[in-house]
DNA sequence: CTAGAATCGGAGAAGTCTCTCCGCTTGTTC
DNA sequence: GAACAAGCGGAGAGACTTCTCCGATTCTAG
C-alpha cells in the first residue's frame, strides 16, 4: 500500500538500510511529538536531507501511514480474536481499555484516532473501515449479552474512544486517558437509573 | 483586559462601530470555523483590511479572548450560582451537561476548552483558574453528597469535559457531544460494581 | 469649510510548513 | 576499477500563517 517498489527492482542495500532507519526514527518522533511534527524535523533527527526522506515516502501522509498502520492493524486483529469470546461484555470493555492504554503511549496515534490534527487515514484505506467494523461487532455482541447500554452506536463508541485519547494529547498527567477509560466504560455499562 | 482604551479618550464614532462589527463577525466566524480560522479571513469576512482589525485587537489571541471570554464567564457564573444548591449531585451533573451543550454549539469554544489547537487562555488569565475552581467546588460538594465517584479529581472532570467536546470538533453528527455527556455523567455517578 | 488628528487599507516582512529539483556521491556490475 | 544507474542533500519554490508600516482616507472641532 505505502510501498511502491515492486518485487522487480530490489532496493539498493544502502537505500534499504536508510529506509529502515527513517522508519525507526519517524516512529520515535511521532510517538513523542505527535502528528504536528514537521517532515523536515523528522529528516533532521534521522540525519538525512529532506530529499532523501521524500524519496522513500512521497508525502508526509505516506510516512505517517507507514509508521502507524501496523499499530492500528493490531487493534483490528485483537478485536477479531475476541469476536467469539464467551463473555462478550468483558471482551468489549477489555478491548476498549486496551486500545486506550496502548494508543495513549503514542502521541501520533492519539492524534490520528482522535482526528483532531487534520490528518486522517485516507478514506480510501480499508483500515478505517476495518477498525469501525471490528469495533461494531464487539459492541453488538456485548449489547446482545446485555452488558452495554443498547442506545449506543459504533460511532458513539468511537467518539468516546477519541475523547479518552484527547485527554492524553494534552499530555498533562500521563495516564489520564486510562483513568478516563475507566469512567467511560462504567458509563457504557447497561442499566442503572439515570 | 483586552481593552486598552481608557475612559480618557473615547473612540471615534466610526471606530466604535467598526470594532463592534469586527467582534460580531469574528464571533460568527469562530463559532462556525473554530480557532484555526486565520486572522486575515476574519478581516476579509468583516469587510476590513487586516490593519484595521489589528488596530482594535493587537493579536489574534486578543481577538479570540474578546469573543470567548464572555462565554466562559457565563459558565463560571452558572457554577457559582449552583454552589449552594440543595441537590449537589443534580447541580454538578446539570452544570456539566449544560457546559457541554452550550460549548458544543461553538467550534472555537470547543477548541479552546479542549485546548487541542495550541491556543489557550493565557495562563496569566484568572479565568482559567476561576473555571477550574468553580468546577472543583461543584465536584467536591457532589462527592460529599455521595453522588459522584470519590476517586475523581477536578482535573479528571475537565479532561472528561474536553473529551465530550472533542467529539463535536469532528463535526460528524451534531449533538454527539451531548450524547457523550450522558454516558460520561453516568460513569461519574457513584457506586455500581466495576 | 478647513485643518489636524484618528482611522483605514493592504502590500509585504518574516516566520511557518510541505514538497521539488538537480548536481554530486555512492553502490553495483562486469 | 570503470561505467553508470541509483541514491543523497539541501537550497529554494510556493502556499500558508501572524503581524507591521505608513500613505491615503475619513471624521470631528472650531
């Protein structure tokens, strides 16, 4: 997807090494500084000229995608694995909490899931859809099991997720996202007089 | 505060009119487009040159402050009025919901309370502190009354508030902030096995 | 009606940012 | 180890920002 070199022309050895290094540094830079970090700054930290980095990743978006796609894929896989768990409520809440927990350690991931910084997964990407679908399945099962308020939609849950992550972006106290997830999970539980 | 013309030199009539108009247009522009709208764009919409707008408001921040301060003040006043309400829980949840409701109609207010766009109330401003203090008082009373989980701090509640507003920024479905507030309030309520 | 001061307008300075271009360097191949 | 394609570097183009400057305009006082 982000890779436009077919198997035909294998990268030159040094180029391959450099690409790896850029990816590595970009991952660290994005995790700590979020999506607003500039392309030039990433190149500088990696010790390359901007031109070099652009050679490997045609746009900033492509670089970000290369770095973050894997992480999001893992969330989707996690959700799929839980799709047949016995305790649907436990599966749903556990997944939700885990996503918040892991995403909150990565600024750029927060930014992207939270979508506040103007940069998003390309709508064309199936991944955004996969994520929503996986979440939806988990949610519906949990609702059928009576563990989650029935008036919540998948979109609502995504918004709630975003909300938890938004707290972390402010970077105030590390871990505030996780505490928020606890409150939010409680709120999503079924029953209790309003 | 944002007003540097003392009573000594009253504004010329046309200037006063223009200032009013800028404020009016800026209010509309900020409400619909959020904090990221450019200063030039606001001037353009108001039908003035940028220089003119800068004459009235020395920085973009000053303009934003002039527009939004009043709104936030109202929240603080609302909270103060509720400080002695009989039902502390009802007061707290009502206030929380009302803030989300009203703020969610104004993009710039969401941005500012949510603090995601890099622009904040100047730390020097007493208003940020007033807001936090008023919220804190409401919270503590509600907790004493046993209506709110005791493990929540004022900062947590602010984060939760921010989270609700963050959903609205995405502008997906109008009103998602309010629905989130409902879930979140439920989560903040005391008791219920975890 | 006519100074004279207050106000206006908008080009442009200075700072971001993303991304392009092309001469120079380096790896690979025979 | 020479030839040549592949890769590198970074100046700078172009598109934004926020904010400044000062000549042209408009209001108001006498």
